[in-house]
C-alpha cells in the first residue's frame, strides 16, 4: 500500500528542489556578477553555493525555508544581494535575518549598487570573513 504522507513530504522536497533550480537558472544580473567572484573558491579559498535552501522548520509535510543568494557552509555564511525590492520589505528581511542568526548563520548584505565597484565588494566580503570566529575544522 502507498504511504501518502511520505509522498506529500517527498513532493514538498521535490518542489523545493525545483524552485532552487529555477532560481539558479534565472539569476539576476547582480547575482551573475557576484557569482563570477565567488565561484571556484576565488575568495579566501572558500566554497560558495548559489541558491542553496536553508530549512528552518517543518510541520508534518510542510517545509519552512529560505533560499539565500549565496551560502558558504564552512563559515555558515550567507551573502544576500539587496536590490530595490528590499527597500520595501525591510521588516521581512529583518525577521528572516533574525531566524537565520538564531541558527548561527552569519549574514552579509550587499546592495546591488555596491557591485559597481567589485573590488570594494571583494574587500567587504574578505573583511567580513575575518570577523567570523573559526572552529578548528575551518581554520
């Protein structure tokens, strides 16, 4: 007999994978620009992922998650690019950051306009990385 509750949970996870894949395949211009800098361990030898889901809660068959723009698991670092839309969703961004920080994520927000000087953005990221306490395995 088919277990429908397992199927629903799998569908939710499958849907999450579809969403992340679609986001990766439809990056914004700003995301593409920053990804060129982050990919292939170009910054401090750290591996970054694009649009990697972070599940922060679940309720039966429902997953509650965020999909950060960029994620580095070795530092639990999330880098978010903030375009114009973020000017109108300050409260929801703050709530999201609060939840993620409660899960020990380090969050660095970069405004899209800052990407006009990519060298300053690289410096900002490297400076922020230096402030993150390293566990023995990431040193």
